[in-house]
């Protein structure tokens, strides 16, 4: 099973579970949702009996299967849902396909299980390349199978804005579209595809995504990345920029000097956007506001912004950035949401104490954030950036660098043993990132995400990849085949998954990490990109 349960004991006896079987007790909606192919029917005495035990953690469960049926004891709705996912993995791979089969053998087993980390996340960049709603819903389904519970949607960047705004409609009318996209690799001569690219989620789409995710015990974490990465916003509303200059939605990768103004009208604008997002998504316990890769030159060059900074009693542009992010965090807290930032925002200082820090530049800066009393979600480039290739082979599709393999993800420890007990207690969990400069469609999302996300699920649930992970993953690939996931095979890409004829040299992870090592004390450092 993936992720590996905390305790699994084989029992004698088995049970034949049939379509239309009865399910009784508490939380039966969660079990029925996790096992739709069984068409379970509520009953007074069920072949699957579900009981609530509040003394267990909300995501914890006990599952017993034997000759008399299946018993689930869960600490909450999520625990019942995850118990049903484990029950599903006990069945043959064919149970993940639509078929007319009406019965399934359940082996005798006892499982006692609970997650090591509360935050078990996947990040999807829909700003660089847009993923339609149907693809987001499918990803949520795949996350549910693997007991992953945080979907971080990167909704805005220089290359596109991906959310309808009824208060500021030019955001989706103008900023959601670019006329072309760069296809050259880093340091190669510029080349473009000449094809328009765009798309956005309506507020009704977001409401559906939020509800669909919650039903499957997944929390959507929307990201509006500010104050940098602002080209798309300023293509629609240049008046919220530091210079008032209109920008174009960026058609290439890398860092842009485009930056929002920190003045009150910009704060009011962003708070209105937050209200629209939260109103559409429904319960939104976390909102990510970025704070990364900010070029502050335009702030320092603006007499109006410098005067405003002085009026606040702040000495530097970095201080002003910290004030700006804290003002947004205060507004989100008033709306019941905790703020999440990338680690540059922590380095700048001045964050609310309840702000969650994502240390993409390495666990060194993550440890500093934890020591300062911030909760941390482990997100380091190595080994959790899934836009990197799995090998250095020329057959791999174009990627930002290489190589991060399944085994690298499985070996990752989100709460390192050398940290103090207090620092380890600050690690909320772990999250893998899929940036989409080189990910243009669902097939490539599948290829980049899986099976590395299986290893992520193992680490996030158990705290470590088990010694028998490779063997369990080999069996688990049959489930992915049945679901229809076009993952990267362990032996390498299939012929149609290989690199296009265009050949480019890639950046190795070791080279990128050397660059990152020099960044971790610099609030204006850059994410490795084109």
C-alpha cells in the first residue's frame, strides 16, 4: 500500500465485498464517496460498519477486514475517508476501472494508521500554463487516492492571471492571455511558438473546486503572488504599479522588475481580490501571498513611495516590503485565513508570528524560520521541485534541470534529526512543487508528477520512505495504469514521452543548489528559472 500504514497485520479469513453492499454507522458519506464503484447502500447492519472514536486524531483510523465483513473506526470524517482509500488498495487493480464486475475479494487484515504530518501537499502552477477545471478536479481525485490533503494553486504570475474578478474584470479579460510563449531554453537565443495561451477559472469554477476538494479531504490553498511577479496584473491595472507604467503579460520566463505599489490603493485592491477568492472557495484556512523574487528598484526610485515609507517610520525598501506583506496578512487573519509565504519574505523580517513559511531555497532557511517560531512546510528545490527531470538522459522531455528521481523524494526527511525537538515540532508538513514553464498539458503533468508524488505521499504520511517502498511502488503502478495516469515509467520515458527534436543543455541540480546556497540570506534572490 502507498502510503505505508503505520501498522498492518495479516489476519486469517477473507470477505467477498459485493456491489450494492450495505454500510452502517457514522461517517458513511465519506466511505461511500471513496468507494463509488461499490454503490454502497446505507443500512442498519452493514457489511462495512463505520464508527466514530473522538479519541483518535481527526485523520486517524483503524480498519479490520475478516470473514464477517469490514469494520472501520475513525477519529473524524477524514479518517473514515482514508480508511476507505486503504480498503480500496486492498482490492485488485481492476477495481480502479469502470467495469460490470459485481464482487471483490477483501483479504483479512488489521490496519492502525495516522499521518505523521498535517500538511501533505502538491503545488500546481497554473499561471505559466493553464490547467482547465476538469484537470484540477482529476488531480484532486489522485491526491485523495494517496492521502494528500493540500492543493496549492499558483494562480498569478508575470505570465498570466487565472481568476475571474467581478470587481476588477480586466484581470480576467486582459491579464489571463498572452500572445505567445517562449520555447527556447535558458541562455539560448530567444524563440517563441507564436500561439496564444490563456484561460481562467470563473468564481463559480472556484466554488466547485473548493467544494469538490473539501468532500475529498483536500484543502485548496490559493496563491496571489505579490508584490513582485506582477506583469500580468499591471497589464490590466497599471495604476497599481510602482511606476504607473503599463506592462505586457510576460511571454518569457525569468524574473521581471514589475512590482506592485505598496500604497493604500493597492492594499485595498488586493483585499478586494482576497474577498472574492475566499467568497468563492468557501472555507479557506490558508492563503499564499508569495513574497518571493521581488525586485525593489522601482520602490527605491519612487519619491511617492519613499515618502510613504518615511511616513511609516521605516528605514529601507526591505522594511517596507515586510510592512506590506504584514498588512495583507492582517487583512487575511480578519477573514479567518493564515498567510503562507515563500522564504524570502521571512528573510526580510517583520512577518506575523502565525505566518507559515515555505523554504524553497533549502532546509537551512527553513530551520531558521522554525527557530524563529514560524510553522514551516518543507518545499526545497531538491528533491521537491517536480519540474526537474528524473534523469540526465537526453531522452527526458525538456526540463529546468536534472535530476530528481523517485528515490531522492523517498529519501527526504521533512523534519531532520539534527534539528532540535522544538524546531521539528514547527514542521507542519511537506509539499512538492510543479512549476509549468515546460509543462504545457495534462500528459506532461502526469509525467512530471507521478510516480514521484507517490514517494511524496509516503514521506508526508509516514515521515519517511519505507525500506520496502520500491517494491510497493512497483505494485502500485498497476493502480495508476488502471486509473489512466501517464506516469514516467521507472525504466525511462516511453517513445512518445521523449524529448522533442530540439536539443538543449540542461542545468544540473547540483549547479542550482550551489546558486541557492548563496541566496539564503538575500531577500531579493531568484528562483532558478529561465
